[in-house]
């Protein structure tokens, strides 16, 4: 799934669809950041980031915890992801 594929869900009147959009968008961004961090650590990035590896890892950590919270909430509210 790509970010642009979440637009319909994001604009839905159903809160469960909007919740799914939020989750999918975060997951897409998290996975892209994860790939970047792995390449950064392996010294295989094709560009030089303007921020430190540590900062990117901290951001990734926060995003991972947010994903976890959304997944727990989805279970509680019976929202299929």
C-alpha cells in the first residue's frame, strides 16, 4: 500500500476507516524510515542525512510505540487492520 491509497479511508465518515488510514500511513512511514536507518548503519545510503543516526533511531522508536498503541486499540475496538 502507498500513502495515496489511504486518501479514501482518510476522508471517510466512518471513524474506523479514518483509524485504518492513520495506522496505514504511520506503518508506511515507519517501514520507509526503518529501511533508511538500516542503510545508514550499513553505510549504504546514497545521500548524507542532515540529522544524526541517533535522532532517526529515536524517531523510529517513537513511531514504533505509536504503531503498537494503535494495534492494541484496534484489538480493543475490534477494528480490522
